[in-house]
């Protein structure tokens, strides 16, 4: 019985930790917010996301994240439910 309670407690802790991830807008969020919200994305990759966004403009699709070194399709797929994108204005400003 004691072992069953330990396993149950462990499962509940893991579920609670997993649900802490919140959706994040990769077009507006800070590197810190991105790193906190996306599984498998630490500060180094999160900074690379912000740098890529600053150099190339807003992301139009979540799978564009694979253009960043160290982020593959599996990482994107794992995080799809937490990746948000603001509407991208395709008109250029004069």
C-alpha cells in the first residue's frame, strides 16, 4: 500500500509539472518566457528564437522554429499546444 501511494504521488507531481507550461506567443515573448513555456527549449535556444525573430521578422508558422539551430521537428511537435503566433501583417510599412 505504501508503495502504491508513492507511485501515485509521483504520477501526480509529474502531471502537475507538465501542466505548468503555459502557451507562449513566439512573436512577442521574451526569451525567459519562451524558455519557461516550451519543453526542450532552454535559455540558449530561447535567445536564438528571439534573435531569429528580430533578424527575420515574425514567425508565420510554428514549424519555422526548425530554422533555429538545435530545434527540430520533434521539439516543435511536442510544443504545438503551447506555441501561439500573433497575426502577422504582410504589408510593408513605407
